[in-house]
C-alpha cells in the first residue's frame, strides 16, 4: 500500500468512534487472513463472537465497500 493511500485511510479513521474502529480492525485482520488463504483459528473466532455477542448483534458484510459505507468512510 502506498503512502498516500495510508494517509487517506488514517484521515478517515480519525473521525470514527472507538467501537467502529474496533470493527474495522477486526475486518482488517480478516482481510489479512483471507489474503494468506487461511481462515481464522478457533480462538480468533471465539474472541470475535464474544465481542459481537456483547453488542447483541453479529454484523456481516458482503464487501469492503459495504463495510466502509456502514462506517461512513467515503472511498
């Protein structure tokens, strides 16, 4: 990822509330695992489910665009 793109992402992230930041971080971890061709291990899945269960809902996204739209990040 080039520096300009990183800076643009950081600028968008600065205005997010913490909870949405945690959701985005989870998604980034998912993307990294997907890129490696690995699925998250059982411990990771358990941790994600605990966080989501504490919120009372499990939200899934069909694409990165859908996630960014939900987080109010323009791309």
